[in-house]
C-alpha cells in the first residue's frame, strides 16, 4: 500500500476529505502521518479522531528552516513514506526538502493557477472581481505555486456572491477533487517506479 504523509496548518477540510476517501476505498493509500506546524489547529483533532499519527513541530524552536526539514525528512523516511500531500500547509520549503522528495510532493491551491498565487488566493480573486476562479492541484517545485498541473476545476463567481459564499464553493470543489487527484498522482508514481 502506498504511504502518504499529509501536511496541514489549519482547519483540515481537505485532510478530512482524504481520510474519508481512504476509508471508503476511493483512495488506495495509507495516511502514515499528518505533519502540522500549528499547535492549536483544528486539523489535529481530526487526526486524533481517526487515530492518524501526528508530527507536530514548532518552527521557532529550530535554528533554520532546513534544520526542521531534516527532522521531518528523517521521520518520513523512517516510516517509508512514498509521497507528500500538502493540504493547506502554509510554509515554504527549502531546496533541500523539495530535492529530498523530488516529484513526489502534491499541493492544492484555491485559484486557477497561474492566476492568484499566494496565501490569500480566494480573497484576491474576489476583490479582483473576476467572473471565474477555481482550484488547481499541482506537483510542487521550488517556485511557489508553480509546478506541473495535474488537475484544475473552474468555479464561477456568481452575482451576489460574498467572499464567504465563494470560499465555501471553492472548498467544496477542493474536497471533491483532491482525493481523485491524489489517487491519480500515486498511480502515476507507481507506474514510474515500475518502468
Ligand atoms: C485550502 O483552500 C487550500 O487550497 C489552501 O488552504 C486551504 C486549507 O483548507 N492552500 C493554500 O492556499 C496554499 N497556497 P483546509 O485546511 O480546510 O484544507
């Protein structure tokens, strides 16, 4: 069984969608670890409710980003993790980390990349008054919110939308497509490993 580690910083609706997909067999993977950098994040409760092991770290207790990443990589390698799935993890990785899992890190972003990169993509799209935004799932490279796109889905901005109603529709879309995208990603990795 493919082992994945899911990295999260917040509410964890995408993490929950992945757990549900594993539970009902749509995602053929084991969530071996949830990595989190925020001690009060609700996503920790979700991991606890589903008995998923957690690696919680305080970025400020390390002398550098790379030092914390070395510990994370060692932990992931120790568990035999095949792929990393970012689900609302709001930290940027060093080249060391990206190189350690080259081509094996997936991210979900709440816009139609390359439009609206960054940490406030939904708000930025709403304020720009675009008629259409969406969700992108992409493989992670060093450049932030870039990398080969695996899946994209458009979300219309409706007349009368508030930022909240738009956020809700984007999150619904994310929660629906991320398990499918992760399944497709790990299937691709398996094919690559065989050839
Ligand atoms: C999601 O909308 C995800 O796309 C976004 O954080 C949210 C996490 O929600 N990620 C980024 O903006 C990364 N650049 P969740 O904690 O409910 O899954």
